[in-house]
């Protein structure tokens, strides 16, 4: 039946678009002197199609479909140019004059409601490129993006890291891989996302409610991992990356290759990230904080006039040591291999990404399947060795249709769904019960350009069902004599129906100044752990609450942006009112074994604060860059008590010196910065205050040209003074372990071309 429906649809689409074959061409020159620019990147994000300008500045993109698209022209040292083109019945010539700049230009972002530039979005989307991630000197991706103002992390060492956006984390934010939600048992701060920078172009971050287009869980924000662009047509290219971390005696190595032959694109890459136990600021090692990761990624697809059809596959095998008291007596020497008390994680993810272009009408059909297995290994001295064995299977579909509403309007209709099944293996501890959940939703979103105002509004309805069949909960190990007097059984079946809405506006005061205002309502239905958990998890006994209702919030965001040739300024403030905030809280009771009992409850809460980012390039000192960022978030329950895991105020200052070239070196930079972390004097009733601390960093890098081969080298020193400090969001401070001490990272990036057209 499915084949009878799908095949005629594809045939009709092919007929409708077979004649839509257009060419975009032109010449790119320096606005100052009229000289041609060679090597300018020309890219259309929605088509995943690009090229570079030749020695005369000419470029050409052929076999383009009908429709309106944004074309991005980018070149190092020049202001990025974004042009919207309308392909309709004839070829187009677009000549570009680029002007030099020292402030990075705006990018085309795809994580918002519509594919558009950063300045045109009604919601602020922060981006961090893979080059900046590599130069940050951190062993994990989440550590690198936590430098973005408003983003922080909960950590149990450099391997087990969970992102935080404006004070919200875990099930309150979504991490997307190429637009698909990652399902990594993210209900707990001990469960890291299985993500890495291999094959990435950049990371896009939405700070604030995004349930309208992403569904349940995007209450606090979204982190979207954007893959690198396909190779230009007629080329085969690759890259090799190698990093060494002095603190963990760790290394990260990635190797990738990709090609494009007449619209058939493909790529394959693999990597390893291996680290010993980290060294604290007091020069002692943190027992069992070691971790080892291996990944393999592949993709293939067609980029044709009809549309873009690509398949992505990723495999991740990770072992994260747990720095917990049972391991401290067993791990007496710093090492690399995971032997006791570690998480053994395996993840398979397949994504089918399909885009059809039908003139004013665009259709996206994206499907994904993810299988995530989580095992908790203990030690042979405390059998059984495998204590937890859970497998989460997730099938996700996202169908979106968009159309132009005349010259100044757009509309999107979407249907999304998620089928998910959790299954326990033979291990005795069932952190979560066997269960099946179904999520289906629909939304509509419209955008209008009225004079200097861009207006957006949307509405979403979601229906979620969670079914837990009758079964024993928690631990299935009843002691040596097989006594079953402490058995606890659970059964649950319930539906959640949720409605969310958003409205936003961007006012382009002039070319340099704009204002953003957004009002959004978001929702999050209770997850499986919050509803049904019953048993030991880490060092506590956690009990779910089957009476939990949907968590709903209403947030207002106001932002100002200034962009000149020598200055960039962003100011954002927010107020987030959360109704029925779901959280885990300790009780006065304990189990017979001494584990303190925690229960999930709901309370109204509020979060408020903001971020400031300033980048100044003082004229005419064209070799100096001054950057400063500041972030603040406060969180309280309705009764006035403070929320847990709220990051302290943070002020980051950075100086960067840049030189275009010196002898055989290119793109030379030297930077120094200091991170001023304020005291956290507003802890929750179950936390202690956090002391202030200052961390110094320094870095340098350059490109070196060896004949036709370019090699990028950088060195970064974090916590240069080897300060012994506790990050307020580190869960290791409870066991007396400081954060990572001095870490010097050496990085090599080697791009290479095998075939060029």
C-alpha cells in the first residue's frame, strides 16, 4: 500500500520539476579596487550546493530548481554577503562586490523557524564554528560550546558533560544532530550526549522556548549540530585532525573524505578520543574520570533539480569512567582503560533527509531511526558486573511544507512524530521500566515583512501517549536467599495533550541597528523517569510521580543588535515563567541501606537574566580585537527558594592579535583571555554556596603553506595558572574533586584535495 502511494507522488513531483533547470552565475570583485577575488565560497544552504570563484572571479551554479533561496558569499577578510534570489523560468546573473571587514559577518542559519540570516531571524541564534571549537582546547564538544554566553554545563569530569541553557538542562533542552533530536537517556546529569565535532561545520544555539517547531523538551532552548557542506561538484576532498591534551595525556584524531560527482555526494569519516584521568588544580588525579570514544560516520545522496536526497549514518562507541566513591578504592593509579565503574554506551543513528523544490512550494520529509544502548558496569568485587542494560529505540519523522505568500510572506505547515521503545536486558537494575511512547503533533507558522518589520506567529498542538505495562520496578536482585518481600510493581498509561504558541518581531531600525521581541509559550510532558522511576540511581534512591502534569512556560525575550565595520554588540534579556516545573527533590527519608530518597514533584518557578556580547576592532589598529561577554541567570520557586544548578554570573574578557602573513605563515593570531566567575550566593536549600574564581587562557595559531599543502596549527593553554577550583555545576565537588587544572592543547588540521574539477 505504501509503495502504491509514494511512487506516484515521486513521479508527479519529477514531472513538475523536470523543466526547472536554472543557472546562477556572476563575477565577484573587491569593492575597493575592482580586482577579481579568487576562491570565494558561494553556497546555497537549502540546496546543499556550492562552488568557488575562479582566478577571474567568475562562478557558476547549474541545474538549480525554481524557488526563492538565500545565496551566501564568504571569503576570509571580507564581509559575508547574503543575497536572496528568485529562480523562475530563466537564468540569473548576480555580480558581487565584497568589502573588507574585521568583524565576522552574519551567517545563514537553519535552526530557526525559517532558513534565513542571523540578522533577519526573529529569534537570536548563536553560532560557533568548528574552527573555534577546535581552538578552544577542550576534550569534549559540550565544553567548547559552554563558552557561548548563556550556555554552561553540568559535569562529572570532561567526559560526562550535560549542556545548560539559561539555567535549564536535561529534559528541558533538545540537542539535535542535523535537525534530528538525539535520544541518549538525557533525563539524568550522569548521561552524556553521544556527540562529537567530527564532520561538523558549526553548532547553532537557540536560547529560549522552541517547542513550536521542535516539540516537547525544547522549553529552555536547542543545540543543533550542523554537518559540513558537501564537496563542490567534480571534487574529492578530505581532512585530517589531530589534537593532544597535556592534562589527560589524551588525543583526538579524526580523518574524513568526501566527494561530489555530477550531483552524487558522499562522505566517510572516523575518529577516536581517548583520555586518562584528569589532573586537578591541586596536581592530584581524579580517579576514574577517564573516557574513550570511537565514532564512524558516512553519508550519501543526490543533489538534483528535483531536490536534495541524503542519507546519514553515525556509529558511536563510548566508555565513560564514573568518578564515584565505589571506584575510588579500586582505582589507585592514573590510567586510560575503563575497567571498573563505567558507562558502556553504543549508539546507531540513521537519518534520511529529503527536500523537494516545487517553485513557490517546498517540501521536507525527514526520517530517522536511533538505537541507543546503555550499560552500567560495576566491579567484579560487587557482582553482577553489568548492573544496568537498557536499549532505547526511537523512530522520528518530520514533514514540513512551506510556501511563499506573495513577495513579502511565507507560511509553513508541519507534522512531526516520535515512536519510542525502552527495553531492559538481563541486568538486575531497571533504572527505567519497559515502555512504549508515541508523540504526534502539528504546527503552522507564518512570517510577514512589513516595511522594516519582520513578523512571525505560530501555533502547535501535540498528543503524547506513554504506556508502561504491568511489571516489577527498580532492582530485580532480591538478595542471596531470593527473598521478594520488597518487590514494587508499576503500571502506567496516560495521554498528554499540549498547545503552544509564539509571536515575534524584528525591527531593522537601519542597516546597523535592529531590535528583536519574542513572546513564546512552550511545553514539556513528563518523561518516563519522572513518572515511573523506582530504585537506586547513582548514590540515591529515586521515586517517580505518576500524577505529574505537563510543564508549561511563558517567556519574553528582548534583544538589541549593533553591527558596524569595527563593532558588534548583542544585548539580550529574558523572563521565563514556568508553571508546574518538574524537579527532583530530596526527602527526609532513607532506605534501609542508607540511600537518601528523592522524589519528583512540581512547583511554579521563574528564571530571568540576560547576556551581553561585545566585539570591538579599534580603527586604525587593524591587528587588535577586543571581546567581552557577560551572562546572568537567576532562578526561583514561587515560594522564593532558589532553583538548583543555576550557573553563577560570568564575565569573559579576551584580547586577540591578528596578522595576515609573516614569511611563509598565514592567518597568524595570538590571544589571551580571562574568565571571571562570580560567587554563587543564591544556592538552593540542598546546595552550598559557590566561591568565585578566575581562569586565565592563552593561545596562538597559524597556517603554513608547504608547496600546495596547507597545514593549520594552534596551541591553547586553559587554566594557565593551574587554579584549584570547583565549578558550581560540577557534581564532583560533592566528593571533594576539583575541576581540571592546567591543560595545554596542540592541534593540527590538514585539509587535502584528491580530485579537483
